[in-house]
C-alpha cells in the first residue's frame, strides 16, 4: 500500500513519519532523497552547478541556503530546479519501495505531494497541518533562517486548507507531541484497516 504523506514546511510531517516507522511502515522521505540526489559527485549537483554556479561551494558541496534564496521566490527557477531533482528522487524512491517487505505500508513523505502528480500514484494521502505561527517558529529554530525566508518557502507550497480538502486523511498538529503521536497512530490504524 502506497501512502503519500505531506504537509507544509514546519508542519510536523517528519514526526508523523517517525511514529509510523515505529509501527513498521517503510518510509521514503523525498527531502532526504533530494539531499542524496545532489550530494557531491552526483549528476544532480553537476546540473545545479551548471545552472546556478554561485550555490556550489569551493569544496564541491551545495550551499542550500543560497539555492533556496535563488529559487523559492521565482516560479520559473523553482521549476528548473525541480526538473533536475525530481527525476532522481523518483528513481531513488522507487528503489526503496521495491525493497520494502511484501504487504508493507510504504509511506512517501512528499512536501509537494499535491503540487505535483505523485498523489495520483497513492492509495491514500495524508496531510499534516499546523498553525502558521507555530510552523514559522519551528523552522526558524530548526534551520536558523529568518522569518522572511520561511514565509517565502511557505508561499511556494499548497495552501493548507486546499491540502485539507484534497487529502484522504488529515492530522492536525496543534496540541503538542503526545497528541500528535495519538492522532498519527489513529490514522495509521485506519490505513491498516484500509490495507485489509
């Protein structure tokens, strides 16, 4: 069973994925795979260096903050980056899914699930939603970026209420980690029933 798990930046989708991993799900995290796809020496990093040479450091690694500043506020440049990274991420994700045990629930953590077409390949979709102020505070604390940078990334993502309408299941992350775990487990129980 393929499940698409999404949520805007800072929503808590990684925490939900951790809970489900503890329950036995195979987790395919698009953000982690995106980092792998642009690691030093990869075709992805070479393509980025050709398009945005200033975002690659002297030692051949990607300066993610510089890349974010270059693309997140510009739809055309973001589309160019996605055209480089997404095919590699898809191939890595397909390999992980192919290695999952028979009958596994395979959870694809995809920040831009509904912005792209991957949701069409899923048996169920789950959106993790959190209040905007909490999301901004989490990302500032986690990534050490300023509020304007966080809000620019948020603008590049689907409106949370649109994600709520489109998802098969919604997990509201508005009441602390214990409540989030409880809600994540309740949805996982539903997914197990749905899998049959």
